């Protein structure tokens, strides 16, 4: 295994394949080519100065007679933790706030409307240690913790919807911890939150030591720029999980993650992309980069000696579209911002062609009595004009 | 688009990438490397003489203390129709029988235990025409039609389980047509049949003009070599469909298909592979090759002029494993036989590590009253020793 120094699949293919072959390889691997997005020069300059990668692509849809294009620019942020894991908690959080602030500045210059950070972005991914302190000190209130307040400011300043995945401390309910994403409207208001539905118990991912499966179902958030959902990390392995967000109306599903080379790299290009295809929606897969070293050694249940690191997070964040196309991935080892312009009209257009969910969409009316939870999940600030009524939850959330 | 003359993704990468880069590209694209299977020289000679490709790979599992390896060799056959579509029906069928007979001979030399042919293998894929005659004349009884009898002979002669996807004529029920796979035991007995659950209404795939969604649920067949299911063609786009075969106990799910370059080539490497990952089982994706020219022109609902061909079927058949690894694909344009040795112990081993379906497996006992069909589907000849009881069907089949 080449390890984290190997930059990216795309860079390797670009370097070695003759143009005609490269075109064909890309067509088979990535589908219809995504147009490169023209981004302002000063954005590239700022990214270069800030030492992070910037890439931009556009997914296009056919012109329609009765609907204008519904273009939205999403921003996916991947980054390493700037300070070592044994630095004081408050300093680590502040350093991450500063790092993200700089990247969001560039995203704003690129016209990003909705930005999503990586899973548990305010902390090192310390769940491998099974230690409590200091790691649980990174937990914050989703509603009014310092990170949420920080994101509210960003949202208002840049007119951008912010998806902020954090370790949540629910003070109202026994100080429980959750793996949560807070969704903040471009107005600055907290639209709501969603919790990770599937908790790994694999290798160094000892997360159920800290928090359990989410209890908020599969909420979808109506924003000014489209209906979004957040399928946190391990949820990407579960087709039913993606399906439920989609049935509840999501047009874009973010998948903020933290996953490592040895465990999942060959699954990474497959799962979020399959979800975009199967559900006729856009999916945004985000993974952190870098290696994180912890003060005390731990074992991984794999017969190997105790160690202090997790392996490397391989980045490679990408956006997949309902027509099976996808962007190249960001680097495997550098901080980065991926800007993708999506025409959300593509979702219905592909749905009208393939119609993979047709009979599921009919289901709620046919399934009365079998529906175990009829909560209709769509958080929003204002009454919706063109909003479709939400489908009922077909399968109760503990199963999905 | 390069078209059908472009041999394969793998061949292109092998040709142009330096060894170290090739290894890394393969690791990211295909996961853990599959070992090349040593097949007899005379098999390669016969394949070369018969002008079809032969490739062999092995998927390995860890050694266990209480279970011996459960290795099974599967054979995937992709082929073009040897005679033009306007040749007499009986001659076309006979030519296909001869072609397949020759390939199965080689499969037997390679020690194949379970072989699967492509969708509707005894005919050109004529559903684009929307004409009845002569195409409906290709339909046969699943239980005792000439093709089933032919396969029974092959099965007995070579001690091989045969999965034979045909256009079925159900004489017992109003002469209805179905898109069916007949499963024939290595003893020569018909184990049962399964019907395509999702019928495309896309482009030239006008199949509901001929037959509708299957009414047999998601049967799993216990064979001497493991529990198998058949998810025919369009069913691969539906994660719930794969899931139901898996929940009903399938360890290997075959996906005999007929699909073309312009429509689905970038989805092909994603969907069956995602199903293997999500369901901790092996999946075998099979697509035909070649171009088929029909006597009368037809339109495709895409604004283009009437034409007489379908585009090219791009082959690229492959096997995917529960650990996310996969074999290279067969050629995009040649007839071929892919032999894969699977250690079925890998399914439970990966399940024990990742456990993606854990809570679904608990579901039947928790879901009593919500289960709409409790038919337990597993066709078999003899009482089972180590067979687990089948799970109930969680979701009624019309929805899935």
C-alpha cells in the first residue's frame, strides 16, 4: 500500500494515460464528464496561500420549459487537525475554527451556498482511545455551543447554509453525547440537527463507547437552496439509510466522514455514488486527511501491538450525481475545498428516466397500517411555496 | 465515446501505468488483490480455439477453527448471439445452445460448480422492437422447455448447477410471458425458478410490453455448493432488491443482464459491487456483448431517428466480494468465461467485522404484525444439515 504520500487516483491517471484512453477510462469510472467550474483567481490565490487545494466542477441538467435551472453551489471541506491531539482542548478548537474560517472565506468568494465540514470537525477523532477525558470535553450544545455560534456568524456573514458535524452534548437529556450535525440556515438561525444513525464497532472506531444510534429519524432540511440531509459517516454503508433521507425529500445528502486507508478506501468510491444513483439525488462524501497521534497507546482488536495512531485519513472527498457521474476526488493528503455547482433539476429528470423508486413512492398510501412512524420530517424556517408534502417514514428508524 | 472496439479498462491501465502506480490504482479501484487462479492449459487452448476469453481469480477467506473453507467455483458466461436476429428462431436457439455447450465444456475443465448465463440467453434482446412475432416464439416453459432440458443434461454431465435465464412462457397461467431464471441442480433436477422483479421502461428497454414485474418474491436456492439467488438485470439498480435476497439467505447473487454502453456503463462497476459490500455476500454481474440488428426499424423515445440496432452491449462481467474487492472485468467486446473461486466463509467473516445488516437481522422477531408476507423462500432438494432458518420477508415483494 503506497500510503498517504500518494496524491490521488486522478492525478496518476492524468499523468500516465494518453488523452483518448484517459477519456474512456474517465467515462467508465466517472460517467459523463463534469465541467470545470471557473472560479475567481483570488480564490485560487487564497487557497494556495492558505495551503489547501481548491477544485470546482459543475453538473448540468437539461433545460426545461416550466422550471428554471435550480443551481446551487455546495462546498465540501476536508482538513487535518492543525494542533496535536495533546494540546489543550480550547486551543485545538480555536485552531480549527480559524482554519475553517479561512476556508469558508474562500468558499464565499467561490459563491458557495451550502457548505459542509467533516465529521466531528472540532476535534481529533479520539474514539479509538476509549478514554473519556479530555475527549468528551470537545462535546458542545448543538443549539448554542461555541461552535454553533461560530457557524451562525459564518452563515450570516457569507449568506451560506452551514452543515456543522460536531460531538454533541445534550444538556437537556442527562448530558448524553451524540454524533450530530447541526444545520444552520443562511439567515444564521439553527434549522435543526440530525444524529448519526449507525454507530461503528469496527477496529479503532469504538464509538458506541461514547454515543449510541441517533434517535431523530431521517430529517430533511428545507433551505433556500434546496432540501438537504446529512447521513453521517458509517450511515453510508447502509442503503436503507440513504433511501430514507431520499424518501423524506432530500435532493442533496451530505456524508461527513472520518475513515482510514486500511479499512475502507476501496469502498469509498462505491457507496455514496451508488446512493446518488439509486436515489436520484446528489451525494457529497467528505473525509478528513492526515494522521492523528494520541498521548496514550491503545489496541485495535486486530492482534497487533498497541500503538498511538489511527493510520491516515485519506481525504478523497467527492460529489456524485443522480446520473452516475461524479467529480474527481480531492487529494488524499491535503486540506481541500471542493466546490460543486449542482442543478437540482437533474434529480427529477433522472428520476423521470430511470424511476428506481417509483413503487416505493407509491408505498405510503398503500401501506397505511403498516407504517410504524408517520412523523413527517422536514425542518424549515418559513412556509414553503413549491415544497412537496413529505412522504411518511416507511420503515421505523431503529431498523434503518 | 470510444465504442465497443476499446477492449477493457483493465487492459488500458495495465498497458500504461508503471507497476507501483498500477498497484495503488488497483487497490483503490478494486480493493484487495484477487489471486489469479491456475486453470488447466487445455482450458485456455479450448477457449482460444473457440474464440472466447477465459479468466480465473480466487477470493480467499481467513482460516477458521470450526469451519473448513467452503470454496465454490462460479462461472460467468458472456456472449454475443451467433446468428443474425432474422435467422429462423429454431436455428438461433440451436446456435446458442451449441455456443454455450462449448463454453460449459471449458468451465467443467476449470472445475466450475455453478454456472450462470446472461439474461434471456437463448435470444436476441428484441424488446426494443415492441413487435410480438417472432420474438415471443423464443419463450419456453421453465419446467420442461427445450432449453431447460438442454441445461439439465449439461448439469448432470458436468456435475454443475446451472442458472439459465430465459424468456418464460407460463402455459399453466394464460400463456403469460416472464423474464425468468431457471435454477437447475447439479443432479439435473429443476430446483425452481425466479422472476425479474423490476422491469425497465427506459429507452429501448420496452420490456413491460411483454412481461410484468415478477410474482415470486425473492427466492433463494440451496445448492450443494452454497445458497444462491438471481437478481435479474434491472433489479441491480434497486438496493432493496439485493437486500431481500440477502436477508433470505443468499451467499451468492447472480445478476444476469443485458445493458448497453450509452445507458449504463458508468453504473456497471458501482451497483453490483455496492450490493456485495452492503449485504456481505458475493455478487456476479453478467452482461452480454455485441450488437444486434433487427429486421424492422424502431424508435427509442429519445428524439433520434428510427434505427435498427440497440447500440453495443459492453460485456465487462465481474465478480464482487463482501470485502469490497472484485475481479477485473471480462472484455467489453468478446465472448468470455470468468471463473471465480469463492470461499463462502468470507461472507460471515466480513459480516462479523462490519455487521451492516445487524439490526435488520433482528427485525423479523421485533416486527411481528408488521410483516406482510411470512413466506419463507428457499427451494432445495434435500433436507439441510447446516442450513439456517430463513428470515421472513420484511417488505412485501411488490414494493421491493
